C-alpha cells in the first residue's frame, strides 16, 4: 500500500525535526525491541540516540536516529564515538529519514573490520515499507504526515512549487487537479465530464463541513480558470459535475441547510495523498534531470546542491516547453496552427525562457533531451500527465466541450508513413522489452484506434535500399566515409554479433524479390499496407507539384551533395517525397478544413517537412493548401487524450510514448561501434545474453564521454533523417 504523504514527510525532515523523527523511529522499533528506552536529547547522548536495555545484562545494541543529509560522515563519527564510550556494543541500528539502500555497504564492512560492530541501517524505504504493518506504526506514520507534510500540502504552499509556467495561483491548482485526474481519463468516461469534475474539485480544495462554498462561488472559481470559455456552457457543466460528485458517499458533500458544497473528509485526505505523490514524482523528474546534466558543467559536477538547484530550473524549463506544446496542439485543432514538431528546436525554446541557468542553452537542451530520450518509468508517467493536463487546460480555456472537439480528430483517418517513420520500427524490433518500443507502440495504438497505416512503393524501395546499404557497410567499413546506416547501428547497439546481421536482415528481405519481401513484412508485423499516391500526385496542379519539388530539391541537394551521392538516387528521393506530399494533399480534397480534422496525413521526422506550410504559403499565396505533415509527438497526444481511442475500445495507454526520440542511434560516431565490437571480443565465450548486456552497458558508459568530446550528442532527431534514409 502506498503512503505518499508519509514518504513526502520523511523527505522534508531537517535538523530541527529531530524530535518528531525520534518519536517515529522509537514507535517503529518497539515491534522488534519492546525493551527499547530512548536516551536522545538535544544536549547530547554520548553518541547514541537510543539504547536497548535488558534486565541484569549490559546493553549490546545501540540505536541512533538521524535526519542529516550527510549520512556517511555521521555514521563514521557515530561508530568512533560508540567505540570510545560504549565498547561493549556489538550492534548499531542507524535509523534515518534519508534514502541510503546499498550505498552504505562499504560502511558496514568498515564497522565490522574496524570496530567489531554489526551496522544495521534502517533508511527511508525501511520506514515506508512498514508504515501500515501494525496499528502503532500506522498511527506514528500519520502523526508525522500531519505534522510535516500537511502544512506543505495546503493550497497556498503547494502552488509555489507546482505548474510554475502558469502565473495565476488558481490556475495552478486547476492544472494540478487535471494532472491528478489522469487515471479517470483512462477509463471509458468522457473527457469533458472528467475534466469538469477535476475543475470542481480544484474549486473545493481546502473546503470542509465548516468551510463550504456555494454553487455560485464554485461556478465563479471554475470560470476564473477558463477565461476564454463560454460562461453559460461552463456553468451548466459545473452543475452537472456537482450532481455527479455529490451523490451518496461521493467525493463532494452538499450541506442541505445552506445548499453549499465541500470536499468529503476522505476525498480531502485522498487529495493530499495524491498531491504528495505528485511532488514526489516531481522530485524524481528533477533527479533525472540532474543526472542528465551531470558532466555538462564542471561547477555543477563539484557542487551537489548547486546541481539540485539547476535541476529545478531545468524542470521548470521542461514544463514550460510542455505547456507551449499543449497550447500549440490546441491551436492546431482549432485551425490556428499546424501540428509541427514543437520540441524540435529545443535549444531555441530554452533560450527564449531566459531562466538563470548555469548551463548554456545547448547544454540545457541536451540535459532535457537526455531525459526525454530515456526517462525512468516514474518520470515518464509524471511528464505524460503534465503534458496532457497542460493540453486539456488549454482546450478548456477555449472550448469547454473537449470531447466533441477531439472526437472529430482523425476519425477514420489514414496516415502515410515516410521512410524516417518506418526504419525506427525495424530498429525497435531489437529491443527486448516491448514497453520500450515507443514508435512501435505508437503506431499499434493508432491502428487499434481505427487509423489506417500506409506506405508507397517509393518508401518500400528506400527501406530495402537502406537495408542493403547496411549490409554493404559491413563489407566496406574500413573505406566507409558516409554516415553509418541507422539499422546497422541499432543492431550493433543491441549487443548482437555483427556476423549475425545478414541473417537478421534476411528475415526482412531476401535476394530474389526484396521489395515485395519488405512490403509483406511491414503488412504482417505492423499492419502497414502499400497504397500508392502517384496517380493523385501526377494529376495535381503544376504549380503545387513544382513548389513541393523545389523545396525537396534544395533540401536533398544540400544534404547529399556534400557526401557525393549519385544524382540519380537523389532524384528518386525527391520524387518519392513529392509523391507523398502532393498525393496526400490531393487525397484530402473534400475533407474537413480544420487542420487536425483532415482524414489523410503524412507522418515523418524530416525537418524539411515542417517547413512546408510556410513554403507553400510563400510560393502559392492565399490559395496554398494546408500542410499534410504530422509529427509522431502530435499523433501520440491525440491518442493519449482518448476519444478516438475509447471509441474503438483501446484502453491500455501505458506504453504510449511521451515524445518520440531515436537519438540513441543518431549519426553514430565510429568510436561507439568500435567499443561494441571490442566488448563482444572481450566477453567471447560467455552466454550470449551476458555478452549483449555487457555491450549495452559499455555503450551506455561511453556514450556521454563521446558526446562531450564531439558534436554528435547535440544533433536532434529532425536532423538525422539522412542517416535513416541514406541509400
């Protein structure tokens, strides 16, 4: 059973809280040591905070309670003091509010070797795991949560540390409640209903039977959250939400004598538990960002407290970016923008925030992208619900009926996939854990939600050529001057033997009819069918075809001329892109005009594609068609928010990615390939799974060092399309 308030309280303990922690530790220890007598005092205790007495025997076990962050020197000092003052002790139980775990294994060895004492550390996790094991421990846990956590979880204290991109305090509470309501959005219930229930709860935070709010006050508060919404519609939705929430044993209570409302006692307590869990998750994000920033600034590396402060700023920057992305998504749905890759220019976005970061904007962007590329499970869940909450909040401020707005998005849609969206699927087949296959899970969810996935002949040709290029690299590695092929890099980075790569490729394509093999492979494994757009593209207006062709001609010429690529292959890539873009535009004719209401799209990672809207406007004027380009991140956002997904009975969104990143294979430096090969040689003869693990570990340890010494680590996913497609 989770106890977030208690866990949060333990994390907030400081030196002045020694007495509450001493009482807590004593209560927890009494279960195992009923004769424990506490000797702790502010003036000193001879090195002990507690001591176990047995009748007619000298004490052999001593206890120390400590809330200090610097636990290593504290433990060493304790052992020295006890050795001098109480040489008869053979066991020391060190109780602490800090999280230590296996980090103290060397201290346990020191304690035994130097003092003949068995050191038993009972840290934060020890207390959390036993918080409800006995009535006495449960009571002590609740007392600490009430004394330490609850004052910090009051609305006015809480808003200083949550949803910092929002300037209005009331809006922060609303945003927090929308984030806490994430689980409700995963159910079959409508998104408008769950959103307004969240806003009503937010309006009733800190209410009780003695402090209630009238219907008019609740409506006024909710309207203040949504200044751009239709007031009459919002008021009606508040009434409906209150009617649902104020049923018997519901989370909201109505006082019949005053016709006012307040949160039920259990709901108020649950809100505090959830708010504490939110703050713990926020701390996890900051810890991940601190790890992502480590090694990027010498001053931060030497000062842990300064690094923590930097991590808070990085978290605020990341939340600001998520807010911008949510707002841009809503604008696209309402026709005021396009679904572009809003995190693509990460460094520019960070610079615009003007936060007092120690890191350069490029380094800050790298730290954030490091976390987005491989977040811990807890960080991923937290950032996902934050992004969804910001997006919903932006929706509600414009359109209270979110359900109706989103239900039309992609209804019965078709998505054509660029080669840059196909090759990651092949690379992810090498990832053992299915939940880590972000691109695969995204397209599987889209397909299960009723979206059709398609590719053209040109894309199949490019995929087959890329695989052949990967095989050619093995034969020509010593003379190779171009970028290392993406699929080959993915294979080597998985820890597998290079000698087995041709066999792996043969599962995708043979030598007789390789393009047909690729077509059938994509259909069988991913539900992606071949549907050509050439007829539609050829019939398009000459001006449109010419404008699109010029854009891609410029892009491919700049990319491939530097590498001396054959003109013929460059022309084929251009023609493939033109077919996809123009074909999808023509396919859309007669579709709705809202950008995300169209039923045909082109999914790509190509940075050139996201310049298309402005380019067409400049070239064709006011009659320019809407861009058909869709980023994977926006597809993920649509599917996570739910109406389309729920219509088709798709309930599991646990593997839905927060953001699509394939940076682990970006423009791979040869040094990493060599490390992979040498590691395999070093562990030759071991079990194959052991070898693969050693290769992955060696690459993870080396990647940061290589990225610091080269410029590879700063390349964002939109800039690696040539590595993906290079044929």
